[in-house]
C-alpha cells in the first residue's frame, strides 16, 4: 500500500520555476498588454477640478479651542451640503443646462478645511461646473446656517490631465501581482505533482524496494559546453570528471547485485525505465563497469534497437563487424561478429550505432533469448539495456528470459501511479524485480546543480520516434583505446564460447 503524501522538494520547485519562468514573463506581458488595451479601448478619461475652502464661525475673533472645534464641525456639515442634490439643481439653473458632473466634498479630519471637486469627462466642463457650484451654494447654505462663513482658500483651475489615469506605479503593481500569482501557481503545481522527488517519497509511493540512488552529476563543465550542448559521457572508470559520490553510488548497487547473484545465482539483469531519458543507459553502463572493475566477467548488451545509446556513452563510432543488429539481420555471421572490449577491464560490449525499426521480429523468433543464453553461461554477469517500457512493448518479452529486472526512475519525471502500474505490468509478464534505481537525485540544495540531460541529450517527452536526432557526446581526453575482442569461438551450445582468460590481460 503506497502513501500519497505531498512531498516538498526545494530542487523540484526551483527547477520548475527556472524551466517555467517564461510563463511568468508571459503573464507580466499579458498584464501589461491588458492595461494598455483597457486604457485605449475600455478606459474613459475623467477630469477633476478642485477648490479648497475654509469654514469659520461668525464672530469667532479669538483663536480659542472652542471656536476651532466649532469650525471643524461646521466644515463637516458644509461638506454634506455640497453633495446634496439641491446643489446640482441650483448649479444647473445657474448654467441654464443640465449638470453632467459628479460633486465630491471632504472635510479634512480635525480641521476646518473643505476640499470641493467636480468630475466630468471634459476638463473645461469640470472647471465650469465647479464655478457654478461655488456661485450657487450660498443659496442653500444660508438657509441652513447663518452663523458660519465659507471662504475660498484655493480657487479652481482647469485640470491638465485625467484624474482616473492608471499611474506607472499602479501598472507596476498590477504586473507584480500577476507575476506573484503565476509563481504561486507554478510552485503549487510543482508541490502537488505526484512524482518521486527524493528517497523518502520513493519509499512512500513506490511499491518496490530501492536498490540504490544516483546523485546528480553535471555533463556540462563549462558555459561554452552548455551553449553548444556538448556533454561528457558519465562513465565511472578512468573518468576524472565524475564525482566520488557518483562513482560510489554505482559500486554500492554493484555490491547488491553481487549479493543477489550469490544468494540466487541470478546473472542476467535487464535495465529499463518507464519513460525515455531517465538515465537507464548510463545506469546500465556504469553497473557493468562497476562489476567488471571487481574482476567479474561482464557483457553489456544494447537491446534498445530503436534508439541505442550505449555506443554514445562509450564513444564508439566504428562497428564494422560488431553491430549487434546486423548480426540478428544475418548480415554478419556468427564467426565474424566481434565483441568490443572496454579498456583493460573484463567488460565486453555488444552495441548498435543505428536504429532498427523491425527489431520486434528478432524477439518473436527467439534470437535475442538464444543469444543471451549462449553468452550467460560463459560470463559472470549479463547487463541488458532495453527501451523504455512505455515506448516499446518488447520489454515485456525480454524480461521473460532475464533473471532480474532493474527499473530506473529519474526524480520528478514520471508520475508514481504510472511507475507502479509499469512495475505490475512487467511483473505480470514474468519479470522478477530486483529493485529500482533512483536517478538524478539532488542531496543538498545548490541552485547551480540542476542543469543536466540524460544520455541521449533530450529531456523527458522529447519524442522517442525521432531516431535520427541524437545529442553529440564530446570526445574529451580519451584514456586508452577500444580493441576488438574476437576470442570467441563457436560452440555446440550457443553462439560463442568465452575461452579467453581475463587474468591474461
């Protein structure tokens, strides 16, 4: 039973903000455009003419506190008189036309000042209406109060600009508010996305045990490499550019695989993932290297015939008599086929450099199973890299003749329910799950460490069908050379006989 608790991961949120920052910019631009459209199509400018008046009680010659308080109270009363409809009627009679403006009056708190204003859709009209109010208000106020004097402190003037214009500060406030809302939505979607973000969320949500975790490792070392999308292959053997924690992660996984082998004798391990670009080829390659560096005889096979990546990781270009697909197509005979030996390790590679779209027939005819079984009896381990199980249904057929299945899960890529359904599907097909490898894990918060792509140079959902578009792996400082490993002789029990003694190397 898996737990669906919400997992908050700082790196996940930061990556989403960086990747979707264009949305924030777009929202700000939309807000700016909306304000512009409103001001030029919906917006109606208004103009306000204002006058300031002072109210004093008649006969208050002394500046006593009582007289000041009385004048302040009178100012509030007069402010209400100015907004009475009768004032509009008198002003309309004065102008001999309708009063098409809006009157507002406000007495300043604690003072005897009144701010009187008239708003209209025309600046001159607002000025004329306010003058009409000032000329006619005594006709009303004298009937109400005869013990107060109202003096004009600041005469009205023609307004030079709209009073309801949206200021630059208000525009900036609107844009900032929209940006904050966009950021909040991105963060909320990041937090609510039901993916594996760390080891705790894996244990809570995935119905399989965790075989190991691979820390995030950068493929770009310089800014120029990021711009040119030039990546270094992340091989753990004789590579000065990978971190110690990255190397140790694979040795720990290799140790667990050795334990499984000692316990049950399993030696054929299939490495797959749910989606593409989760790091399965890199994981399969480094597991094979880690096992071989311990002196184990290992064969690494690339059964991802639609989008092979192992040859890129090992930087192999020429496969004249070592193209695995050509062997299955019958273009290379069994005796002519050569494995590729990796440096001085007892590691043999059977890879492809080109896609083979009709590879499913090889599985149906049993060629893949026959090839694996013929090699498995001659070595300690066979590591098979397969296509993503959601991209190629042939994975279900491959796991049937494998001993164990390793599922690679990249952090924050595939939803947990899809991962669990995929594990169940492969288990129902006959797979024995050894465990999952959590790839691209960010252990500590470091904002500069989240850039990186997988072995094929593409991000998730980049399009598995475009087999000809691959990223180019940089050939930076090659340590040693590949050599053809042709000391396999045909035998009665299978394709080849592993007759070479690794210790002789």
